[in-house]
C-alpha cells in the first residue's frame, strides 16, 4: 500500500515564504557582525531551524522577519562573546568586554539603510572572483535567492550533494582567502561589479537557453535572475550597467511566451507572434534602459545588448525592424566587448540590413574560430545566409551540420526539416 | 507566479489617509520594489464606468453605484515564488494600513494553463 504524500502544513509553507523573503537580509546583517559569509549563513539557518521547531506550536509571529533576524543576531552575538571570552583568557586581558557595543549592533539590525549596505556587501562577497563560476552561482542563489540546495540542483541538472559540497567549499574558500565582507571601492569596484553581473546573467541564461531539463524550473531560474537584478538595481542605482542588465533581462523575458512552439520547438525571434510578448516586461525594460542612459557615460556591453533588444521590442512586425540601427549597436558592442558570438550576431544584422552577401563575408571569417567549433548557431546562420543567396546545396549541408550540434531535440528536427526542404529545391 | 493583490472597499465615505499613513505606504511600496517583487501598482477611482453586454446590446453606465457591495480601490501586481509569499507581503501591507479588506488572485501565465 502506498502512502499518499502529505502536503506540508500551512505553517511550513509560510515559514518557507518568510525565509525566501527575509533570508538575504538576515544573512547579510549577521555577516556584517561576524565578518564571515559562511558562518552568517549557518547562523541564519539556525534561526530557520528554531522557527521550524517553534512556530508550528506557537503560531507565526506578527513580524516573522524580525523574529528570525533577532534569533540569528542573538546567536551571532553569543558566538562573538564566547570567542572574545576565549581570546581574553588566552591573552589574560583584564578589561571588561564592551557589551553595549553588541546591543547597539542588535538595535541597528533593522535599520533599513544599514540593511541595504549589508545586502550589497553580500552580493559582492557571494560573487567574489576568488570563487569558481559554479560556486558563485550556487552561493548567490543560496544566500540571495533563498533557494534550497535541492532547488539549485534541480535547476542546474546536478545532484543535491554536488551543490551542497560546492557551497561548503565556496564558504571555506572565502574564509581561507580572508575575503572581507565589504563593498569594494576604487578601481576594484568595476571588475567586481562585472563579476556580479556575469553571475546574474548566467543564471538568467541557464534558464533562458533551456538546452535541457524541466522547462518550468528553468523559467523559474529566469525569474530568479530578474528578481536579483531588480534588487541590485535598487542597491546600486548609480551603476548604468546594472540597469542595462535588468533592461536586457526584462526584454528577453518578455518573449518567454512566444519563443517556444506547441511541441517545444524554439521559435526564432523574427517568426515570433509579437502579440504574445509581455508588454509589461517590455515597458519595464525600457524604463531600466532610460535609467541607464540618464546616468550618462559611454554605454557598456549590457546597455548595448539591452538597446538591441529594445530595437526588436519596438518593431511592431519583424519587417519593421530597424536593422541599420541594430548594426550600429553591434559595431559598438564589438568594440567594447568583442567576441566571436557578437561577431556572429553582427553578421545576422548586417545580412538583414545590407544583404546576405555582406553578412556571409563576416560569417566566413568566423568559420575557423575555435570557440565556435561546436556552436550550432554558426552553421545555422551561415545556412540561412546561403539559402537567401540561392546556394541551396551548401545551405542544406550547413543546416545538417547545425542539427548535429544542437542539444535541443525540437530544434534539431526543425533544422533537419530546413535541410530537407532545401535539398528538394533545384539548386 | 504573478499575483494581483487588491484592496476593496464597500463604497462608504472614508477619511482620506493621514500623512503618516501615506508615508508608510510609500515606504512599503519602495521596500517591495527593492525586494524585486513589485511589477506595478496603482490606486483606482471610486466610481468608474460599467459596461454590460447583453443579447448584443452594450450598455455603458457611469458610477458611483450604490448597489455594488465591494469595489477594488487599489492594486499591486507582484511576481513571487508562491502564494504564501504574496500572502506574507499582503500581511505587511495590512499591518501598515490597519482595518480593511483585500483579495489576492493569481494572474495566470502560460505555465499555469493546462494543455498549453
């Protein structure tokens, strides 16, 4: 006989919701006290365990976030006192411990401005370059997203123990490297911010690319990245690239409903039903782009990519797309952040604005690019340009090559179909 | 998941919100934006225009309507991970506002519609 799986109690679901809303603030505030992100996360977890033990009996307190914060901070203060007592014994120092300082720390625990400072420190520390990229991603989702290791594992198609280990190791690395819990200043800040933005966009793309795995979990990952981006935009409103990244993600997410067909096959941008685009997200994307522009300065890579996305969003139909402007933006992007993928995209835009021949010239220069060797979009783009030039046999061969490279089954079928259609045509 | 959180009222005359309440509401809205959950928010006029379609005939009537028991006066569209999160946000709202009534409804996306 099988037992039906029991629904978690409503108190547990409430605790889960409160935890997700509050845990970043709690971890951040405690981390400032103990100057150690890993330890702060464990102390916050202790508070969660206390809630799980007490709330089902006592009921959920009126201000559950403050309750968790106080418990976590009290544990942090206890820990600090214990360590100081130990230090004092060792050093045989006679003077009294300044307990007032600790209590004052407790008082400032709920000071909103202080919390925002702490949150920004948390963002920079979790995305510290001393950590590997997967470690940064896992630690960010865990401490800033409030996700469980199981949720992170499912989103990244890996085992829970792998993620748990990754997080443990990341905390240890931060402690061993003596990474201070602070917001970097001066010339270091730009590089560190780039690392933060990279992590958030990577989380977004992991969901957006959907090369494999449960589609809805991956859509959640996109929303998680968007949420992190929106939070960061309020924490660091003076950074144009943060708004650029948010704009880019909002506009890309606006196409979520239109970008897959009924059998899960990807629908290319120009063939999407624009009526299915989410106008609210497009609007928000434009607003973020305007915030970025208002800050002035030369546009960075995220602002440029967002501006390209905005060009597409502005076109009522695919035919209305302002390709000349998009080419201009890709040229700027190729100068600020050159990469073979940017070149490939520029080739597509040039092909649309000035004809397939000129687009093909750019693609042909990329054919021997090692980093694109297994990138299915290279033969796919090349096939498209060749087909438009009437070189059908070559085009069909490119689509077949692209089909062999893609990991997405519906896309593979689509590419095979295009190859077959071209093969039937007289070339 | 998106939820539309609405505040309703029964149309009885109400005192305008105090300056303190308005300031607290502003802070709450800012906090929700900072938490990355607020997509849109707004207040609604008390009356409104009602449209009824019946047997191909469309009737347009201007408010206010004494017969309507409850009418939506304000809304916040939030993007959260669960209904419980929306409820938590709503609890905070009511802790600021005091007495009143509201309703939380999920806004369906493609992922929530069966057979799509």
